[in-house]
C-alpha cells in the first residue's frame, strides 16, 4: 500500500490525493506540516533530501518526491495518461507549465494571503504574483476556447495538476469572474467520478 507524506491544505499534495482517490488505490496519508519544520528533520530528509511534500513511499524504502512526477508514476497505464506519444508530450507540457508558469504565482499568492495573512511587507511581491498569475489564467482561458479538457478532449493528470491551485485561486486574491471557460472547466473536473475536495477525508 502506498504511503503519502503530505500536507492536506497544500495544492501540490492535493494533486496526489485526488489522483489516488480517482484511481481507487488504497493508501496511507501521513499528515506532514511544513510550517512546523517536520520536513527538515533527519528522518524526513533521508526520504526526500529536498525536504518537501508530497513524498510518495511506493514500498518500504522506495520514495518518490515532486508532485507531478508522482502523478506520472501513478497514472502510467491508466486513462489519466494517454498512450499516444504526442498526447503524452502534451500532458507533460501542461505539467511543466503548471510548475513554472502557474504554481509560482497562483499558489504563492494564496500562501501570502491565506497562510501569512497578507502582511504589508509582502504587498509588492503579491502584486507581482497576481500579475503573473492572471497571465497564466489568461492562457488557460484561451486554450479552453474549444476544449473540454486540456489534452485530447479527455480528463488527465494535466487537468488534475492545473485544477489543484486554480480552484482555490480566489483565496489568493484572484477574481475568476472574467474566466468563464476556466470556471466551466473547474465544474467539469468537480463532476469527475470519485472526485474528492481538498482536505476532505484525509
């Protein structure tokens, strides 16, 4: 049985939780609060030298860090990852986009507002995160103009990765009212079989 070291309120950890639930895998969740320094202990660093969650324990002593790498591992051979070479590359494209052009802005803005309480000394940083985050949302809105899902007109880990922080973007100060296609896509993800909300049932 898989074991996941993760923080329930983290979007990166939620990606793994949602994927496991939707694939019907049994797993153990080990709540690991990064705010309390839990990931900097010698024991945790032996599992993941980068000291981050989520970390997947595949079997005793075999660990896989990085949320999107974990998604790829779990989705292999399932409907969540296409067999076609080009479509698989398209999934990777959106996984990379999420980590480099979306998460650093949408997720960090949420961290500043939701977890840090929007301190005045982070005002300039937050403004930059909002500007770049809206750019990421703009591209998503454009891509969804004639698509139900991000790749090959079917639900995949590309959608899971982008959904994790987009669906809670408003808690980071983003206004999604100008993104009707994104909002409709969010509703389609929510309607998927075995969907579970963030931090529910962990």
